[in-house]
C-alpha cells in the first residue's frame, strides 16, 4: 500500500482534464426581513443581500483537483455566451482552472444553480432556481467538443468525465462524445479515463466507471439485469467498475468484487459533492499507483474530509494527512 504522503507528493506532476457539464453555483443569502410584497403584483419578494459564485458540477471535480495539488487542471464543456458564463469563467480562473478549451456557445445557456440561503439561519430553505438546457446539444457544439478532445488528448495524464445531466437529452456528454472517448481510451490504454455518470453509465466503453449504488442498480436494470455488477462491467468493456457505498466505502468490481472500507464519519455536515471529491482523489491516485484499491482508499479519504464542510467542499493535502492519522 502506498502511503498517503507519497501519493500527495506525486500529484503535482499530473495534468488533469475534466469533461462535462460545467455549471455555475450561485450561493445567494437572502434577508427574510425584506420580504415585503411587490406593489405591482402583491407577491412577496426574496431580497438577496449577498452572492458567492463557485464552479459546480464538472467544475466541482476541477475544484477538488486543484485543492489536491494537481499540476494543471483544464475543463472542456459548453459555457453560454451570457452573464452567468462570464461569472463562471471568472470563478474558474480565480481557482487556477484553465477554461480556454471550453466552447463558448451562443445557443446554449450557462447551466446555473441558484441556492437561496436564509441570512438569519444560514440554511438553504427555499427552492433552488436553476437555469437549465433541455434541448439536444447543437451539432456545432458537439463537433467542437469532440475535436477539442482529440486535439488535446495527449496533453493530459488523467481524464475525468462528469456526466451529471439528469434530462433525457443529457448535457454535453453526447453519444458522439462517448464514442470519441472510447476510441481515444482504446488508443491509449495506459491513460486513466475515469467516468462518473448519473444516468448513462452503461453507454460508455473502455473506461473506468464510478457510480454510487443506486446509479449502478439503475444501469444494471437498463441492461436487463438486477444489480449484476459483473454484467455492467462487461458492458463497458471490462475495465474496473467502482461502486461507492456511502459510509461503508467503495466496492471494486474487476475479476472479483471486494469492498474497500472507509472509516465512518460521525455527523457529516454536508454530503453534497462527496462523489465528485471521491472521483477527483481516486482518479489521481489511480494514475499514480495503478491500483483501483488504492484509488478507492484515497477517494474515501478525500470524501471523508469534504463531507465535514458546508456546500461542495474540497480537501487540502494538509487536511488529508491529518485525517489519515485518525483512521
């Protein structure tokens, strides 16, 4: 087993690319004392008094890679040519995440999730206001994503795919993008290609697939099986399948099935983004060690830190070293 400190010492050598639906998270604090009704409509207003923006979805994976110390991190996706897109590009740049590969699309709005947090209680207690895109990805955007992926493939040691769109149409990880990924992965079998897909895991080929237990079960059902993980692994081409099990750890499915346990965390603060932090840590560890078991162990460690933070938190090397001593 490679020590955590040794893995961390090698992470700065790695160049990582995140492909997927990059969104803008807007954390808006509102003052309930300003909820006077509109003079025109009588509808009470929500008075936002401060806003913080962070990259979300695939951007959350990129945030975690940067926090872990990856040598360089870039994102590839579609960002709208709009005000939210400007905010997203600024937020990425502020964290040292390269966004020049992303396609700036006039026909696609920036995925934006607006979270309303009560100023008095610091609790998100109102429905989110999400700006989403439910139409098929324009062919011009699809072609640019695939072409930029091919041209830049050799510039990265680790490729992570964040397929989080929950609409039938999906997001930027289209059938053409999945085909291109599979072709490139077969041509470079030594490269870590790590896919995290909520609704379409069984449609990827020749990549490592990570999903949680519910997502894996649904993927198996779409293949006509019930929780037959070996069938799902065979469908994607035989590379390892990693099924996260919450506080229990992560199940590795290759020639056999084995659970890499995680030390339970008492009273987690926020599990939002735990899967993204697991993927970021796991993919980097896999590139360094070549071991799915080590990837799961390190991913478990990273997520054990991030779930103790509000929102989609990240873990620093110092925090991981401290957490490692408590295991």
